């Protein structure tokens, strides 16, 4: 049996007719960039997250960068942050998180993570107290598991910090019934094709709380001005294509089903794999949308050996992430580490992600479970 890490074709086939119609609709209007489909998606997106506004951009990376730029503009009346201003984030994330902070002018201040792989709230507070110039917090809802936003927002309000949530992997994830992306000042989402809410190329969306920031974001994505020759800021070409928006809108209509599917598979993995020595499973929390299903294999189990053997038997397992942000050659001189990163260092050596995608069949889940059990217990 061959089981890919994610099967995009299976998701597409479920809604093929609707997608094909949505794409032909854009050919009908020929308004390829920021067309009516983008405006419509922004409306339904903000309604589904429960925020005032949403602004479509070219990628999740840009969603983070433009959120930070808008924050510098609206809060500090400056276009960029300064290098001596710190934004607290996690070292255990995709590179885009830190890259966006650096490109906004600020310095990522990296703190350790907790058992759920998300940023540690106590380490955030320790960093705020140890460094003078902390301006904001950028938590990542890693793998689809919501970070502890209530505690993070409490720290933010006590120390007067802004919060940008990296929701790239966590569309639809909830805490106490509220969607991620609606807690902080901004929520940055990605429509990269493997995400919970996928596009058919690059795309992103920013959830924001007020119209002023929405207008700044609209200008930033369009070279810094709503009007072509009235340029207010140094901007970007970061517009969302109408075709992307049309397709994402179709997928958005099925999102509850996609999320239930991911949760069903996660629960099946958890119940079938529990009780194995040195194999630590994620918790089956309701708010987790399981963009990735990531477990840890601790000593004497060897994560790379297990991954190789799964791959050899046709299972698309992978490692997210084997390298911390502060270990990346081109990035490390632009970040500062607060405290030790013991949990993150342990996580990067132990994590392994199993295939998970909507409409994965029971026999496929069984094959992954049986194969993993056989490898680990051999
Ligand atoms: C945690 C995280 N942040 C940011 C991004 C960037 O999103 P994009 O690939 O759409 O630029 C990703 C996606 O790959 C991600 O996983």
C-alpha cells in the first residue's frame, strides 16, 4: 500500500464540479486580481472567524509581514520596527514566522516551547521581564493546535504589547469556542495547498479587528496606496488572485467536514497507538484541527530510523521541524534567544508526523498504525 503524506487530489475530487465552475466563473469576468471573488471571500472569511475584517494577500508569509508592518504604522506611527525592538516568538516553527519579523525591521526574541509544541507562556513572561524593548508577541498555533491565547492576551494587556497570531496551520482551531485569529490584533492565515483550508497555489489572509488596520493592509498589499499615485507607505505587490479566492471559497464551504475528517483520523491514531513505550501522542483536544499529526519518539527509539522505515514501506511520514530558527545559517545572526531552549531542542530530535488528510480510509489508517507498531516494537 502507498499512503502519501497528503493526498490533495482526493480533496479536490470531492468538490470537483464546484471548483471547476468557480474557476470558469472567473474566466467569465476576467477580473483576475482582487476581483469580486476576493471581496466575497474576505467577507465570508471574516464572518467565519468572527472578526471585523479580513484582507486577502499573496501568501501566509506576507500575511505575517503585512500584519507586522500595519502594527508598526498604526501603533507607532512608523513604517518599520527598529532592530532593537523585540517580538517574542517560538524557535520551533516554519522559517516564515521569524523571517517576517526580521523583514518588518524588528528582532525575533525566541523563547522555549511547552509540551504541546507551542510557545511557553511562562517563558514569554520571563522574556518580557528580562528585555526592555519587547513590543509584541507572535504565537504560532503549531500543527493546528491552538496556543494558550487567553494567557498570552493577558500578558499582552498587562505589558501593553501587540499580538499577531500565526494561524497558517490552524484555520478553524478553537479555544473556548472562539476561533484562532480572533484573539490577537491580527491573525495571519495561509492557503498553501497542504493547509487545513487549501488554495491551488500561494495565498494568504489577514484577520483584523478594526477598519483602520484593514485600510492600512489594503494599501500595503497594493504597493502602499489604495490609489495608484497616492502612495502612503512602502508597500508590496501582495494581492490575492481571483481564481485562488474562488477556489478557496468552495473549500471554505466544506471546511467543517474537512476538520471533522482530520479529527477523526487523529482520534483513530491516538486510540490505536496509545500505551506504546517511548511514543508520546498529541492530546485529542476538540479545538485542534490537526493540520499535521505529530507524535514524539523518545530514546531509545530513533525518530529517523522509524521515519526511513515508514517511507520504505510506502508511508509518507515526515519531520517538521528538524532545525530550530536560531540554528538556521542565514537567520541566526538576526535573532536573540531568551533562556534555554531545552524543550525545543528535544522536540526537534523527537518529532515525527504521520499522513493525515480528509477522506483517508480506515484501511489506510490501519496500515499506518500496524506498520508503525511493527517498526517501533521490533
Ligand atoms: C507556521 C507557518 N507560518 C507561516 C507559513 C507561511 O505560509 P505561506 O507558505 O503561505 O507563505 C507557514 C506555511 O507554510 C507555516 O507553516
